[in-house]
């Protein structure tokens, strides 16, 4: 079997996408904006996509970057952070309740204000779980285009808005150190063990269909090695920065094949639903911080209604506690997954949907 190299056009498209992501991330970082590498790359690639550029990031490259980001997240884990897990059940319970309230409030907003049908409104209100949302929409007849645009705009607003919003109120402080050990040739053996263990865990989690398996699996393997003091090596900073930029390009490339006209038609629903979901999230963040006294920056990212992979990348960029943030996003993924599946099938059973389900005229 002869290996066929990718077409030259595809290689050029990927190179252009990565160059745009690098420029956007570098400019935001140069301006001193918080999480500038990820927010800048997301915004730059999204803008290029909306102006018709053929932005794309290979799935294989994205998967490698998720594994590396997981390794970096696990590298900041200490025995102290692992012991702190026992103090989180109440916070996680608050998050699960908040996720249900968020879905109900946002879906009602889309139904009442924008006259979306019940199924599309529920799927558009989902905080994350985009793959499941697309699957259910395709199977049950929701308005896939409207749902995808609303969900993608929400992620874009979160990635750009949250870091700068936290900085505006002086709430971004490194909750954990970005690196705790040596890096380089002197610890090549430890780094080899780190990469091998984390990769094995990532593959195992992925094959078990664990949500965000590549990232969370690699994070678990790295966290075990660092949390137990087995190794102290960390990957060089430039590897992590490169992966953050690439994954920013992945998020921005979701706007590929979306025209400015189609986007403009759904901006009202996108911004409005984002405002409703963030209002609910803010309420539960304030309750959590007031009664449980967790660092507010950690709580904000943990309660943010975004995809868990993207929020974990944001946690890395802001130097937040990856164990706290990861545990909360995993809990939200589980409650959203089950409630979304049950709710969508119940609605579809009561009211058969037609393709292009929502009724708003654009």
C-alpha cells in the first residue's frame, strides 16, 4: 500500500490557517491581553473564515495538541490539590443544578423571544456537548444551522470575553504555578516517561469514549506522575504555547462555510441566549464563591457554559487549577448529556419536527 501525500491545496489551507492563528495569538499576547494566545488565535481564524478563507486544522494535529495540553495541565497537580477534591462535592452539586436551570432558562428565551421550536431551542441552549447536539439535531429534525451558529458564537464570546472580563475586575491571579520542575535534555528520561504514560492514558480514555478523552486521559496520566512526586519534569513552554494556538485555530475554524449574511441572521439569538446563560451562570458562581470561598477565577471558568475541552485550554492559559475546573466540567457534561437526550426525545415524541425546525425569519 503506497502512502498518498495530502493534496497541495489542502496543505496550503492548513498552513494559512495556522499562520493566521499564530498572528492573532501573537498580537493579543503582545498587547498583554489575558489568555491572549488562545483568544487571539480563535478570533483571527474565525474572522478569516467569515471572510471566506478556507480555514481548516487536521483532526490528527488537533488530537496531538489535546494530548499535549492534557500533559501540561497534569504537570501542575500536587498532592495538596489532589487532597482538595474532597472539598468539592457541594460546588459540583451547585454546578449540576445550575446547568439544568441554565438550559431551561435559555431554551425558554429562544422559544419566546425568537420563536424557535421546542427541540431546536433545547439543543441551542445546551451548555457544551456540541457533538451530541449535532447528532440529536440531525436525528430528530432540529434546525442544525441555527443551533450550530448559536453554539459556536457562544464559544467565541466565552474564549474572548471571559479572560478580559476577569482581568477588568482584577480577578485573574495564578491559582497554581504554570511549571514546577525542570525542562530540557537533563531530564530527558523523565520527559519520555511522562509522554509515554500520558499518551497511553489518553488512548485508553479515548477508546472508552470518555468525554474529552484525549485531554482528560493525558491529564490523568500526567497528574498521577506529578501528584505522587514520581517525576518533576515538564514540557518546554513553547510546546504548550504552540498547542494552545493550534487549538484556538480549531475553535475558530468552526465558522468555516458560514457566510456573514447567515451569521447576521442569527446574531440576535446568539447574543441573547449567551446573555441568559451567563446570567444564570453568574448567579451560581456568586452563590458558590459566597458560601464555599473558592477562588473566583477558578469558579468562573468551571461554571462557564462552554465545551469542556475549550474551557480546559482556557484554564491552562490563565494558570488556573486544572483539577477543580476539570472535575466541574466533567460533572456538567454528564448531567447535560443525560438531560439533553431525555428532553430532546421527549419533545420529539410529542411534536414531530420538520427539517429547519425554527420559525424565526432571517
